[in-house]
């Protein structure tokens, strides 16, 4: 960090003005502050997270409120940014500022870096703006060499402690700074291998694991020597003895670790921008490894798993903090500290209360006890489960620590999935054989007998639980998906058909488990060197994406037992009471309502129980697969002329009418957006010869005619082919039948005293005239039905905005459409030119290379697809001021997408029933933010 002085260039008169400007800039640079002290002199506070990182800001805050924090300083995140922009170099003034801060520490503690009587030792830790536990590097016991270790030994009167610290320092510094790490040919860390071999030498008769505490001071000294030899052998350099050189190397290593692989992966997963950078915290060492009256630990002000208000954590006596985190020894529950070290425990309890009262959130803190004196090394808002998050937020409102709007912001919206999902028994999962891992597409846990075919799944489900396992799913598999406890596919992503339907139905689902070899001919699944036959048990964890052999026991969450199954008294469920309270606050806050994607009365009832305000998408094509009606649908598709088509449609009419009537009843007056037939017709026909032969026999037609019709309907790219409104324009009688069924069902419901609000949605519109033609059919059908029944019902007609052209001409379309619903699944595909089912092979690489921030099929691509949405909103409102605006793609259940929808002014979002609470919370968070 020290910079060499350069000779001053000779200046001409013409350069005087420029020189004056340079001097001004230099003076400004010199005055710029990069180093912030904490301790008796404290510069920063908790509000400066962007500059000091979370750890540095909170260390400063703890020092300011009088907690026992070892003094130190924080190097700001600005230096990290400078470091990467300037070929890993530093601002010139940094060295002087650091030396000044070290001098302040030395004066406060009466110790000096490198001193041969009272040596000051340092820790060097990272500190990102958002907590990234364990992702970056740390150095402890910095400042030791062959001379200062003797000084530490004499000052402490504990030679073993001093040499133990030196051993630890060489190991950490050698690994992190000098790159002495495990080689591909090695099974273990090279330093750990030396320790293990050394223990075998000095304790040849020992049985089992030998605790490090049995290694004497003399033996530690020998271990230090072996460590230094390893460093020399691997790096060609001696271990550095100059403390300032050690400090410079450590700071550089911590800044460099901001871009290491694990930190990069973590940032991608949690959406932490690389440009934020990390701060570096340099702090005076305190020692938990001086003997039985010392120790280190990690604590939480509440239980992070359950949310219970209790001091929670663990500790080790005669240990440094890294021992607790790394699992070198088995820690003890922090409550037992009361017996071991009662005085510091009592102080810790008081500190815990002060932390939570001051920061007004559950804190995750690190502490060290040195000879019965407590020191606080770190605090941060603690990570917690979804269940704990809800409990902590609601209880803190009762305790008047926070208000209800803050409580809404405290619960990560995507964690509500954990609260609602069924779970595996933890002991059972731990004992089970893990086979592979896929994409967690539908949260929860499910076990069942493997079925590779939808029809067999339906039959098998009559006798027990079923797991539908497929290469990928299609609408033809719907009945099997309904019957199955869970869905597992070898292909497809989190927005694949399997995932979409699974989430809508609240099914557990793992997609894209590429290690699965699904063989339909032999009816087997091969994975992890094992072969499973149909009927064998398999289990999936849709929250983590893990797949297990055998049957694992599951149980529904308490909230499901209260709201859906009605098996649990709400008063007896703390989890439900906390959840219910949170949802009431969401209702108070939200501007944008939440609807559901639902195709049946059961799905509607589930969604309404979760607080849905209506249906945002009813996919009518799913209804055609129920019972025997698929035969009538196929008869319609196989028809040669309109007369025969109408005859088949007449068979479908009562089915559709009954479906819609059931949905209207379940909605009890809430609006229902019903999408008219959307998929291409070939999806409704069988494609294997055996099924085609059965259909020919059933309908009394030739096998050849069915084969020919299947061939005629074949499309090279059916997603962009004859589907949506294009079908309705080609076969207006299909639109007419669906509209008739909707209006007749609405009249039946209205006559029985149920308010109805049907909204007919025409899919895949790209040209205004397409919508006009379909609306003419719908209005004509409505008039005909209303005149025949002598009753009218209110209804709206609108369209899905799901192709770019529709967004660009939204002002023209809005002259006919009374509402827009963004179908962002297809809008993303058509805008980006990507298939949601096939892009899984390259999307992970795209996120790693920072081409994409996130999977665009999971979260709206705001700068691309989102821009089209904004255009459509603006243009739609310009033609129809009060146009209703919503979203019905799967993005409607994604918290970031919900926030975006709020920002651009949508009236509602729609998502699968079991995602309704997540969307409600996200919508409320967008409103209170």
C-alpha cells in the first residue's frame, strides 16, 4: 500500500492553470475519508451500511451505545470499488489513514503492532452491505511472528495459547492470502492433514478423535514449524514476518474474495449487485482460547427456526469463533453458559435485550469471552425461517418494538411458501438415500409410488399415494397430475407445464432433474446407479429440489389444516394466528388486489380461503380433459364440417356450463376472468397408435382418418401457430359455445341469488381486428342467451397482452377491450425468443455470466418485457381511461414481479391458489414501501 514518491515534473507558465486544478483535485483526494474508526472514537453508525457494510456499520453502532466492542476501523466499500477499477491497487491516501487508525487502537489498548512486549494482534474480516455469511475470507491473530509469539506467551503467561494462535494464523493466512489450498490429488486440506498426521505421531495409542486441546505448547511449536515448511514448499516464499506486510496482504485477500466463486454464486442467488463491493473491518483481537474461563459463541435474540423469544445459540470454552462456525468441536447450547461462566452469561443476557431494543429486529451476534470478560464482535439482523419471520414480526408489534407496516416489510414474501408447504420429518429425511437434485418448482414434501403414465397414476391413486414421474408433462397428463401427490420431471424449468400446474394445484414439484433416466418402455427410472420400477416409492422435496429413495412421512402445515382441511381449531394454532394477523395488515395496506389462476370450484375455494379477490385466469382447456368429455372434444376436432363440429360442441356445452356454474358459486360474487380456448388442437388428440386405435373404435371412425387429422394438425412451432383467437376466428362456433356456457351458467347462479361478474378474455390477440371479430361473436351470443332466458348479466370482454405487437398497438386494442391481462409467460417467450421449457439448458450459464440477472420465466424481465408492459399500460389508458389492468402469468406470484406490477399501475395480480398469500404480502410491501 505504501507508494513510491515520483520526481516533480517541470511546469511551464501555460500549465499553471491546469496545475492549479490538479492541486485542487489532489487536495480533495487527500481529504477524502476511506477509513472509519470505532471504539472510544467512533466515526460511523448503523445508517451507513452502503459505505461501511453491514458489519462495519453495526460495529460502530454497538460502540456508540456503549457495548463492549474491541476497537478497530472499517475500510469503506469505496475502496473495494477503486480496487477493482484500478487493477487491484488502492487510493494513495489509504496507507496514511490506516496507520493513523492503527495508532488510535494502540493508544487505546496500550499495545503496539509488532511490539516485543505488548503486541497488538488484529482480525481482518469482510463486511458486505447485505450479510453474506461465510462467503468471503477472514484472517485472525494477525501480527504474530517468531518474536511476537514469545512476547504474547510472556504477556499472557500461557505459552500454549500463544503458539496455538500462531498456528491458527499461519493456517488462515497461508490458505487465504498465500493460496496454500487442497490440490486436486488431495482428499483433505493440507494444513489439516499435517495436524492429523502429527496427532498420530504424538498419540499413537489414542482411540478415536484426539481433541486439539491435548496438544502441548512444545508440540504446537513443532506444528508451527511444519506449517511454515508447507507454505515454503507450496509457494516458494517464506511466511511473512512483518505485521504491516501481513495486514496489507490480508486486506487485499478480503477485497479479492468479493469476487471468489462462492461469493459470486451467493450474490446471484440473493440478487446482491457486484458493484456494491465489500468493506473490510480491522479489529483488535480478543481471545476465547486462553483457557477454561474463556470461550466464543454465536447467539440469536430469538429462535431463528421457530421465532420463540428466547436467547438461542451455542458456544465453546477455550476456543476462537472460527471453531464454533467450522464445527471443529461440538458446541454447547448457549443456555449452558450460565453454569460454566455465570458472570459473562448474565452480562450477555443484558446485551441481548439491549441489542434487540436498539435495532428493533432479531439479532444474530458473535461474542468472545476472554478471562470472564465479554466482548461483542458482530451483530446483524438474523436469518430466519418463514415460520419464525411471521411470528417475530407479529410479536414485535405486540411488544411495541415496531409498527404493523414495518412488520409487513419484515417477512420475505417468498418465505410464505415455507409456512404453507407440507414438510418431511427431519429424522426421516436425514436417514433417507438422496438420489439427485433438480429445480424446486413446487414447494413442500411428497412421497408416493412411481407412475410414469397419467392413466395409471389415476388408477394407482385409488389405492394409495402416487408420484407422477415424467420426462416432461403436457396437458394430456392433467388427470395424472391431479391424482398425484407430487410431480417429478427430468426436463423443464420452473415455468414449465409441470411447474405451472403444480403450483396452481398446490402440488409438490421438482422439475429438470437431469440425472433421471425415465424409460417408458421398461417402466423404470434409473438414477444414482439404482433402478426403480413403477410401484416403487420415491420422495421429493419441492422446497430444495432434492429427490430421495423410499417413502418419507409428510404432514400438512398448521395453516393448511386450519384454512383448507378444517381439521385444526384456529385458536389452537399459534402459526395460524400469526399468519392471519399478517394477512389482515396486508389487506389494510395494499392498493393492488390479488386474484387466482383457477379452473375448478375446489381451486377457487382454496384461493378464496387464502384471501383471493377473484379469478384472474380460468384456463378453459383444462376442463376438456375431465371425465369422458375429452371424447366430445376430439369428435369436434375430427369433424369435417361445421355441422358435425356444432354437434360435438353441443355435447361439450353442458359440461362447460356446469363447470362455470360451480366456479361462480365458489366465487360468491367475486369477478372471474375466463380465457377462451387457447392451445393448438393437436394437444387434445392422442399421438401413439394404441391410443389412436382406441379412439377410432370409440368414435366409430377409421384409424386412418384419425392419423390423417393428427398429421394435418401438426405444426413445426405450435406455440406460434394456430391457437388462441386464431382458432376462434377459424371456428367461431367454438367461441360461441364457450360464451353460451358462461352466460347460461351466470344466469343460473344469478337466479339462485349469487352475484356474478364474468370477464371473457380472448387470448393471443395481436391485431385490433382479431379482437373485434371475437367480440362480435361474444356479444351476439350474449344477446341470444339473454333474450332466450329473459335475464341479463353484467360482463366484460378483454384480452391477454401476450405478444409484443399487442403491447405496441394497445391503444387501438383498448378501443374494444375493456380490460388487459398480461400473459407474461408467452410475452416473455415471444419477446426474448426463448422457450420456457427448453431454455433451462443455458439459462444457468447466462445468470453466471451476468447476461441475465435472474430467470426471466420466474421473475419479470423488467428492462425488456417490463418495458412492453409499461407501453401497453400507457397506451391502453390513453384510449380507455378506466381500463382494468392485471397480470395472469406465473410472474403474478413472484414478489419482485408483483412489486413491478404495483409500480406500473396494475389493478391486480393473479397467481396459483397456494401463492396467493405470497402475492398479497408482496403487494402490501410494495404499497408500504
